[in-house]
């Protein structure tokens, strides 16, 4: 590593040094979705997402990582899934070396990186004479495509607040020792294999009283298993490129409003076989942000979506099969932002959308077929982002909507998008 990078690191304030060292939890030479890192820092340091975004920009300005935007440099309403982060291998190795300097004992380090190749565990994991106790606050475990989940050893991790699992195998059972992580705040599971990995033993998460954020990338799960975990402290659930397994004779979960009483955000992105949202999501009355993006089989929303009385943001962008929105959306009295951009098949907005007197912004770029109901005239202070054709419809309403702001946006193409997959 060149001296300039070392000097850049040494010049960082303490909080940014910590953030830089956290980057070593992710695999080398990977494009990391910014939301993954922001979820990590938000849970660990109790910061708002826009502050964590500032941390990323600060590290990038010191040439300690690179930011690769997939779209416009607009990160509206805490949505950072259209931004990639890349760290050079040599910088990651430097971060790992800095972590190792903290203590000569792996059991006492603040950050522990455990890499398992071909089921070969480090010597300290083999035939221990006494129970293994890891005092780290952050743990990253990376396994290759030959890893057998049945090979897990037992260890006690009482102080872990962040867990990152990097996997590549087609089947992966979560280790039972996760249940000992009573201080765990955030778990991020990233599959680097070609196909979604079947994720099992999720029940080990159910005993974690402080778990605030869960992020799954490219795994296969049963969506109904999430509310069954009873994660009363969970604040955000993120699912990227996941495959959802259908359950025959699916029974709904009782009292979801209590079992997920703190859940405020759900992000579902690039989940191609999602054709309908599960009913239990409509029972999470604490929900403030619901983002379902790039889910091309999603053709409709459940009517019960109108029960989400605290919902402030509804993002449905690039769901190309979405035909219409349920009329019950007019019951979302706290809705401030609606995004249906990329909804090529969307025919119309809800008839009484004008009842949403707190609605401030609608994004509907590439909604060529979407008709506007008369009630939109009742939206007093509205900003609309759309394409040229849709803008013509809104401009006709301008005389009756004095505070209407229209921003025309063209469809853009960005080759950084290809680095997602």
C-alpha cells in the first residue's frame, strides 16, 4: 500500500477510521451495495442513513474506496441500492492488518475475520480443551462453495454486535452459535454463488433481543418464516436478489403487529419470482417505508396495503408488470412519497389519491400509459418527477394546482448496472 493511502488513513478522525476498518468484513474484489454498509453502520453507531452516506463519501474523498453510482446521484428517502462500493484488495488487507494489531489474541480482537476454505478450519477451532469464547464485537465468516454447514463448531460470542456471513454454497444452515450473540444488532448474509442459496435454521435468530437489521442477498427463503421469528426489536428488513419459496396451505401469522412491533422499513429489490406481497406485511402497522423495486413479476398489491396507517414512503419502481394500485391506498393518510417509476403497464393512479393530503412527491418516470384521476387536483403542494409524455398530462392541471412542481427526467443508461450481477 502506498504511503499516501497510509497517510489518508492516519489523517482520518476516529469515527471514520472505525468505518474504514469495518469494510474488511466484506469480501475482497467485490462490488458491495451501499445499503449493506449503511445498514451496518446505522445499526452499530446509531446514525441516520444520510450520515452514514456521508461517511462513505468522506472515505471516497480520501481514496480509501470507490463509489459507483447506478443512476443519478440522488439518494432519495434513504434509498441507496443504486450505489455500489468497491474497495481495492490492498486496502482491505491493510484494514485487516490494522485489526490484527489491536490484539495478539484472536479471541480478544474487536473485529474477527474467519475464512474457511474446503472445510478446513483454523487450528484454534479444532478439538478445543475448553469452550471457545470470542470477545469480538464484529465478526465476518467467509466460506467457499464446498462448505458443509454440518461442519460448524460451537463457540460463545457474547459481545458480537455485527455479523457478516459471506457464502458461496447452494445450501447453507445458519450456525447454532448465532443464538449466543445476545448483543447482535445487525446480520448481513451475502451469497456470492451463481444461484440463490437455500438458507435454513433461521430459528437461531429468534432468540436475539437486540437484532435491529437483517439483510439477505441472493438466498432462498420462505417469507412467512420472517414474522415467525418474533423479532420485536427488528427495525429494517432488506432482501436483494432473493428467491421466495411458496408454502402450500400457507397459514397467516397471528399478531404480526406485536411480533414485529418495531419494524419500520422493508426493502425488496430484484426478487424476480415475487408476484404478490405476503399478507403479513399489511399487518406491520409500524411500517414507515416499503420499497419493492425491480420485481418484474409483481402484478398487483394486496388490498390490505391500506392498513399501513403509518406508511410514509411507498416505492414500487421498475416493477414492469404492475397493472394498477389498489384503491385502498387512499387510506394511507401519512404517505409523503409515492414512486411508481418504470411502471410501463400501470394504467392509472387510484381514483381518490387526492385524499392523501400529506403526499408531497410522486415519481412516475416511464409510466407512459398511466392516467391521472380528477382527484389529483386536491394535492395542494406536490412535486412530480416524470417523463415528457406524462409531464404533458400534469401541465394541463397546472392552472388548478398553483403549487405543482414538474421535473422532467429522461430514461438513462448506466453500464455500472452490469456490475451488480
